């Protein structure tokens, strides 16, 4: 197996939406060679104008890179990127690296990793968290599960992408498990923040001042502050669509059920996201959960 070249080396990102696009922008700013692919032509063209190399298929992007970062939304899209008609895996050479960044079921991560390993590919389970602004700034969290030597080989890229690297284990799937429990906490905290802000406004309190207090007191949470600041400003442009936390909290609940674990809050938070999405907020930012809770019942 050939060692990976000294940084910067070519990186392919398939899925250049909010997070993948921000990662690509970050790497381009740091003068990394970046290859991109996405069904959204406008996203690809915008990055191409910044210096990225555009590809029509995942296979084409992967052939040009040392590391392929898969940044799509769910397991079905990940399957298509890797093993679909124009999938990357069949065109990659032994020793190339696949970074699995989507939030998917840990069992699916394990199965994908096994299939990739059978082709001689190296796999890093690397879910991300923090939103596009932090990804663009290189300040998002990356939860890494994979061979220790592989993590070291990828460290120049990982350090360029994130100042918050967490090695959670060597078993592919443990990154996915860590991401699910994190996102379940995020969902619970967001619904809680929206509930108390809805109550504060019903009480006649100034929302911004109330949030100032919460941010410096025992009720503070990062996602609560981030999303409620947007909501107070009536900014619901989607950075993270409502359906994403519905999906992620649902995956966490499935994992919990498989272990015969049932907590009191996760299912309630999941239900709020599901109701808001079904109620017409699917394409809105998840900050719109405040609007949902304030709707007349």
C-alpha cells in the first residue's frame, strides 16, 4: 500500500450542499485540490468558479482524488454514490480512502465499510456536526472511527477541515453511533429551546432579552441559541432542513429500541419535528420549530 502524499493532496467531495459545499470552500481557501460532484448543477458550478474541478459522476470525482468524502444526506444516497450505476467504489484503487460523513444507521455504516474493505479501500467513519458556518470556518466537529494509522495518514486533511477532532474508536460505526446520540441531544435541546421561547413570548416577554438571559444561565444550549436567534429574526432560510433532525432523531430511536432502551424525551422531540415537517415546514430551517409550537392548536 502506497503512503498518502504530503498535504495538500487531491480530495473529492460528493454532495456539496450546505455541509459538503462549506467543506469544499474551506479546502479551496487553503489551496487544496478539490474535485466535486452533486446532482445540483448550480452548487457544482459555484464551486468550480472558485477553483474546484467539476465531475459529472461520483466515479469521475473519486478517480481524481486520494480521499473521497461522501457528504450526502442518507443511506440510500450513500449507497448510490458508492455502488450505484456511476458509483465511486468500482473505479477506486486499493489504498484509496473513503470518508463516510452522512448521519446514517450504524449498522449501515458497518456494512458499507465491510464492502469497501473487500475492495481494498480504506474507510474512515467521520460524521460531522456544527452547521455550514462552522464547517466553512474549519471549526465543526468530526467524530472519527477507523484504523489509527489511517487517522494519522488523513490528519493533514482532517486538521484542515476541523479544529474539533474526536477519535471515538477504531470500529467503523462508532462514529455513526456518537453522531446519533449527539443529534438526539440536539433535537431534544432545540425543541426545549423553542418551547420556552414560545412560552416567553406568550408571557409578553421580549424574546431577544429572554434569550440573552438563557444564554448566560442554566438553560443555555448551543443549538438553542443558534436556532432561536434565527427564529427571533424571522430567518428561516434552510441551513438544516426540518426533515434532517426528524431523520436523525428517528435513527437514534431505532438504535435505542434495538437495545431495549427507552428514554422519556427523545420520542417527544422526534414527534415535534415530524409534525412540523408534515405541517408544511419540510423545506424550512429547523429553527421554524418555534413557528410550529406557536401555531394555534
